[in-house]
């Protein structure tokens, strides 16, 4: 345990942000899984729209690299179009 007050505060804030990032990442992964398990193109497009918003937000906040976000969106949209 830290002895200095500012170090204690940093430790608490770090724990808080890590927990928030964990929640965001979990929500993001769930959205991506929904797109991949969609049964029809229409359902897939709806889930893709929701996932795209979360992916863009995660990339903007550097929860993931922006190029990785683009790659995931591209692969998901390709998958949805192949459902036909």
C-alpha cells in the first residue's frame, strides 16, 4: 500500500479506469459476437450498425488501435454481406 496520499489516489483512479475499460471491452466483444452469429443479412446489418458505433468509440478513446478498429469493421461488413 502506498504511504503518500497522491499515490493512494492514483491507485484508486487506476483501478476505477481499469474496471471501466473492462466493461467497455466486454460490451464491444459481445456486439462483435452478435454480428458473427447473426442468422440473416438483415439481422446482421442491424447488429453491425450497433457494433460499428461501439468500435468507433473504442478507437477514439484508444481502447483499441484505430487501424484495428477499421480492420474489424471491414471484416464484419464482409461477413454480413456473405450471409445472403
